[in-house]
C-alpha cells in the first residue's frame, strides 16, 4: 500500500495553498466550489466541512485549497496537511473518477520559435509539473523520455502539463520525423503508460526547481521580478513549449539572470525575446532597478 506524505506549497494567490502529495492522486483535473458540486469527491466533501474552505482543486499530485478570509493559512495549514495525510493513508477515495481513459488519445504537432524544437500536444494532462531531460542518463525516471532518446535524432525531451517538446539534432528534418514521433507518443499514452514514475514526483523540486523557488530570502526587487515572470512571462513561453526560471538579481549591476528551458533553450530568437520582450517589460514595470536580462544557458 502506498504511503502518502504532503508538502505545503505557497502560490501567487495568498488565499490559495497547494498540498502536494508524493504520488499521483487523480488522472483528471477537478474544481469544486461547494459541497453540492463535490458529490463525486468524498475528500472534497470532507474538506468543505471546514468552515473556511471556499474552493477545492484536485489535479495530478496535488490538492489546492482556497480559503475564506475568516482565517489565515499559517493558523490552519499544518492541521489541514495532517488531515490529508491521514485521509490518504487510510485508503479513502479521493474522486470517484469516470472512465475517461476511453476517450481516444490525440496528439498534434505544433511548431515553436526554435526551429530545433517541435511541440507535441495531447488532449489530456500527462504530468503535474515540468520535467526536463538533457540526455538518456537523466531520463531514468521517465520511460517515455528514455524511449524517445532511442530515436537517434532526439537531443532533449521537455514535459509540461499536456505536451512533449522535443529538441532534435541537425541530422534530421522535422518533415521526415514528425509523423513518426507523433504516432509513437499517441501509441505510448493510448497504452495507459505514465510519462514519469511516481518516484520522480518526490524529486521534482530538487531536479527541475519549477514549482517553487529555493528557500532563500529574496530582496524586494527579486520578489517583484519573480512575480512578473510568473504572471506575465511564463504563460507566454509555455505556449511556445518552453519555460523560464529566475536565477538571481545583482543589485550592483542591476542585472537579472534567468535560465531558459525547453524550446526557449538555445533558441535563435531567445536573445531577441529577452532584450525586446522580457527586459523591456521589467524595465517598464520596475524602472531603473533593472538594466539587463541575461540567460545563463544561452
């Protein structure tokens, strides 16, 4: 029997707190705004008995809760986390899921600004957060990525939410391999296989540093930069099959260092995007506190 533990993760919305589990909880995404809507979820119904719960979200490996203003999360989060651990370890049902896996898996290929990267989008979620594999040795916890690296032209694999971004070597042209990759990915998920192992979920924060920033004390400017990247930049680069991470801010030089992932990494247009998009936005929003944005990996 699985043993669950819960990690509490803050979000950009102070009213919403994420309770991440070390195992997948559900295959689909759910939102319940009251106890009547939660008829299919015994867990959500139980949570609504707490007078401060406004909305319950269940997706992938986490439960996100929105509170009413009658309490602060600091006063109740530990108790909520403990209740969730006890509920999950008792083997109680989370959501009475319909057999939605009977829906045929569809995959379509989407070009990205990076000519070396193609984005393969599915009609279902495949991972709860970002996973990036630069080579087959890094892909031990992902059968999907491991098999993709067996294609001689696959250089890197990037997974996020409902898509797979693949970076190729120059030995192949997309026109020659896109159909083969699309069919491989479709067949893989049609067979009900998981994109990453359950063990990989517990290593997510350490391996790709996506869901939360390292636990360090940031100055006010760094915090403002992180908020802007999260709210305005990440959704845009995600649509192109990539991701951007805040690395550091240098007060003396007013330089912002970031890391690019997926389609953004090594993209010929990334310099233009940094200078004319992200850098301009940060300058406009933060004034003279920012002089330059630099990608540490290209």
